[in-house]
C-alpha cells in the first residue's frame, strides 16, 4: 500500500487478500475481535521478549570474548581494580 491511500481506500486495492474480506470482518463480534487482538498482542510481546533475550545473550557472549582477549582482565574483575 502507498502512504497516500486513505484508511477507507485499502479494501478495494487489496480485495484479493482474505483478511480484507468484509463479510468475515462483519461476522466477528466486537468481543471476539478484542480477544483476537489481545491474543495477537501477547504473541507479539512473547516474540519480542524472546528476541531481546537472544540479543542480550549474544551481546553478553561477545563481551565475554572481548574480556578474554585481554590478559589482565577477567570476567570477575571489578572496574576499580583494572
């Protein structure tokens, strides 16, 4: 979609996509839409949390490798003694 398409315009431009099926959208109650959105948010937050954990583990491992490359600095060294 182009950014200049207004909010009411996408349905005719993307009619071949099943998610834009107006009959389907009208068949879903407001409560069910809220539940689906809440489930989507939980899944999104779970994926983001997992990605953050993996990113932190990768960065921590890289930092430990950097520390290991220095002879006088250990992982347990305190910065005031370095």
